[in-house]
């Protein structure tokens, strides 16, 4: 089977009476997922790579060439001759379940009522998102997944791919992601949720077809942007520079205006209820849930794994990625660690993807074997030993 797509498409499944079973036991259907593909699926159906997007990302990971003026969020990373080379690989990027950019979520119509689901939408998990993506790949004719790649929430999906489908996935590349959401990350998410839910325009989630809690969502985004940066990045980009005369109520410093701009920008394209649901899905993510240890949690993984950390990440600091690699290796999984040296914090995987491009291109091209041959191990200075 060969297939080439140059625009966003939609796949809908679980039509009544079928129901898509969620991890919490509830059913959902029909389920629609928006997706984009790049390159061609080979006849064997085994050259596919899934790109998993982060919290407010979408399926438009890269442009589709001539005539496509919409730049993707990983434009210099995915495409012909790029680290994820669409001349070699069939690349799929899908909007996540619970989102608002083409996949079924709280703003979608509940067929039972004819109204938006709003807060009657069931709780979804990262595992639910990945299971929807698996249904999509089955639909597209993918027989075996060469790799799953993603940063932040996308990296959580990658880890879930490796755990849930060990015989289907060849390589996993989680970037700036933890094995479980820490109390610190949960606390930050809760402040963002409260900003939305305490906005009078939220109306317990029943604000459709209006704009909803734009002020609350903007504040939640402002908080999020702080965690995506680092102190060094803030100092370099903004310092204490002011655009206007100082006032007691703020808005004078460049960093204040930057945060306001980011908040205003998000509310134009993202649904507040989806933001709540996806934040909760991240909080619920925990590879060790119901198990004794992280080593036990990853023992069934068969994929080769390249874990990428970011030196200045304050949201998911590098000890979390190193902990993951240590557990993977103790479980007998072929796993490697590389660290991006950047001042740009958590967002470095989007801002400076060129710094990790050679590792990822080499890892994909050699199925991880090149890393083994080079003796590249999880951390600088660690004793090299054969896995």
C-alpha cells in the first residue's frame, strides 16, 4: 500500500452502536481524529513515524511544500532531507483526544443531546490518546511503527506507545518528558485550572457558543509560559527592559507584555475546557501506577529508546529523564540519554531543534545501532558496559 496526503484529513470511528472504551471504563463515540501525513507508506507498511504534539499543539507539524503557506510547529525538523526525513519515512501527526483542533473533545457535539459535551465529556488519559492514534494507524495501513517522537505531553504519549504496544513499536524518542507528573507539575496545572474555572465566563463549562473564560485561559497560559522558559532565557530576552513608563499595575516591563501577548494569542485558537481536560490527562500520567517501581513499569518495553533532556528545563528537569533512562536500562531495555544544552528552558525542543537533530537523525537511520556501536550511554562519565 502506498499513500500520500498533502492536507489535513479526518478519520471517524466508533459509530453507534460501537463505543470506544476509555481507560476509566466509560464509552465514547463516534470519535473523530484530525491528522496530517507526510511522505509515503511503503508496501510493507513499516516505515511510519508518529509525531506526538504537546499540550496546545496540533497536527500541522510541518508544511506540505509548494502552495502550503502555513508553517508547522516543527517546520525545520520534519520534511525532505530533514532529521525526520519524509523522503524515507511516512510521518503521521494527529490531534489528541480531548483537544479542540479536529479531534473529539468537550467542544464536540454529544450525539445524545445535540449539544456540546462541555463538562459531561469523560475524563481522558494519555493512554486513551495513544489508543485513538493506534486506531488511526490501523486505518492507514501501518503494520509496524518505526518510531514515535514527541516532546512534553507528546513525550508522554511516546512512552505510552512503548508501554502499550511493545510488539508494534521499533523506536521511541521522548523529549523533555517525565515518567510521571510530579507534585510540582500537578500544582502548577491546578493553578492554571483554577484561573479558568474562577473566571465568571466559564459558567461550569457551559459557555458555548460564546467565547467563554478568555481571561482565565489567558492567565493559565501566562503561567504555563513561565514554566516553559528559564531564568537565563528571561534575562536574555527581556532583562528589566520597559516598553512604556512604569505603572503600579504592571504591563510596563517587556516580560509582562510578552506574557499578555501569549495569553491573548492562545485564546484565539484554543478551547478552555480542552485545556482543563488535557492538563488533567497530564496529571494522571504515571507509568508506575499500580506497580512497585519504575523498573517494573518499563520492563515490557521492547523498543530502543532515546531519551532527550534539556539542561535548563524547570518544568521537567533533567533528573526526571535520567531517572527514566536508569530504570529502562535496569529493566534490560536498550536506552540512551542525550541532553540539549540550552538557555531556553522546556521550550528548547521547539526553539532550538537543530541541537538534537543529529542525534535523532542518526538514531532513526541506524535503528539505534549506531549509538550502540559508538558506545553512547545515558550520562556523561558513566562507565560503558554492554547492555
